[in-house]
C-alpha cells in the first residue's frame, strides 16, 4: 500500500523540533505521548532559552524590544549570527544581546582574529602574486587544523555552536601565528615565502567551508575570491591553487551602539497606604506610599487636598516620580512625588490599578533614568494627556500590563 505524504514525512524522515523553553513541558510530555499512541517516531528536540537585550526581557515599554529589522538598520546580520553562535550551546539558558559585549566580540574577535587573518592573507596574495600554487607542507599546523576540523564537525552535529566557534578561532590563531612568523612582506619573492602564503590562502578556504553554516555571506566572499562554487567538507585541505580576485571587506567594524536615550524620570507605581493632613499646610496631604520591595515605603507631600478626599486616595495605585531630590515642604520631608494631570480646572491622577506596586512605567522605547534630578529640572519635562492617555514626544506611557490612563481632564492637560 502506498504511504500518504504525512506518513512518509513522519515515519521515514528524521524530524527535529527547535522550541523555546516555555513550551518544553508540552513537547516533552504530551506531544510525544500522542505520537507514540499513533506509532509515530518521536522527534528529536532541541530546547533554547530566551533572547534578552542588555540583561532585560524584550519589552516595548522597557525599550528592549529589538527586532531583526531594527538590527539590520544598524549592523550586518553576520555579526549577530557570529555573536549568537559564540554563546549558543545545548544548555537551556537565555542569551543576552548585551550591546557593549557585542561590540567587543565583533571588533576584537570576529574582525580582529578570524576576519583579520582571512582579509590580510587574501589581500597580500592578490596584490603580490599573479597565481598562488604549491602550498608549504607545514605538517605540524596542517595536522592541528585537520584535527580541529573534525572536532568542529562533531560540534555541529551536537548543536554546540559555542564550542564550534572556539575551535574555529583556534584555527584562525594558527593561521595568524604562521603568517606573522613568516613575515612575507620582507621577502615576498622567495619561493618558501610564496609557499607559506599559499598555505595561508588554503587555510582561508578551509575556514570559509567550516564556518559556512554560521556565516554563509562571509564564506561566499572568500569563495568568490578563490573562484570556487559550493565547496563541501570533503574539499577541506591544502591543494587549492589558482588566481585570486580582489577580496571584499569581510567584517564591518561596530563603530556605534544603539542610542539608549533615557527619559529623565524614574516613574514607579505606588500604592497609597495612608493619607494624613499636613500639620502646617491647609492644602497639603502627607501620603504613606508603598513603592515596592526595592524602594520600600516613602512619605510624599502632595498638594491634592483641593481635589481629592482622603478616602479617594487611600488604597489607590498611582504613578510616582522616585528620583526627584528629596525636599522638605513646610517642614515635612517629601521623598517622592505623585504625578497628576492638570487642565487648569481639574486634576486627574495617573491610574495604574492593574500594575503591581514597585513596577516601572515607561514611555515607549525609552528607559527611565535613575539619576537624581531637581524640581527645576522636572518642570522642563513636557508630558501631556491626549484622549485619556499620557504622552511624551509622541510616545505613550504604559506598564508591562496596561496603558496609564487619566480621567476627568481635557486634552493637552499638563502632567506634573
């Protein structure tokens, strides 16, 4: 009986699933049980952690939601592939795209080691020799390179890309040391020097083949220079000879990092626990506010008596500025400031009832600053209300779970 297409797919081929750690429970337990019940082979699973950005979960409100499209506006995709591969093994751990570390890895390792060896070797050979042939035997290094190539093959099969990158860099180290010790620029016409350069050129070809699963564009540039098409693992060796074409730039240096523009305020959701009259000011309240585990309970002096009763405020969650310089107002210390919108006639608080006390609220794409600022500096910040929501330079204010809303004020009410 002829098998249907799904049977051929599931029963004859090898099925591999690559999944995130948050769904491993289903894929390791329930899904295999269902397949076993239908006499279908269980797929091989590879589980990965999450991608974080500068140590934080990807989040639009935190300004850490960084898409592939965003990355391509700034950098070559090969750089990201190299960076992720250098951190990726079979352990179920998160990988952090730390941009300072990313810059160091790309400039010092990818470009400074691997890229530097391949580029300077091919550039030197193309400029100085009409044809490359007769690679030096260099048996000691050749044996090391071929042994490392076998290790890297195993690394790929085991999906241990971190180990593969480490071993690839060991090969590049061998090439850099051999090229440097040969000093071909001193006696480029010597036959032994030409043979040494030919060996290095062959090593660039081998590196291109070996790293192709990770850096296909990088490899293709080297293939183009050597006029070879679609080489495979069996082509690793030191027998290539021929005329070289001019090599394109292999690795672009990371000159700048993403602009992590910060909003001047540290805006925190706080829960008002208690409201008392200020002993020396008729229009002021003293608020006892829970600002979460990190900041604890603070006293806030607030000029809200004209607009809200004590019962209106007690138990309510609102947004507070936590990095304003503490100051005494009519003899009472104010350690934070409650934010409110004022249209000239009415005042509305910034509501955050669904958000836990201590959680930050942020304008989209902006990180909050924790640097202390003065009240005069605070007054220069222009936040307004549009359709019941808070905006700064066109960016909306929200927490992880909700947009921050303001009731009973007109559009363009100022938040202060």
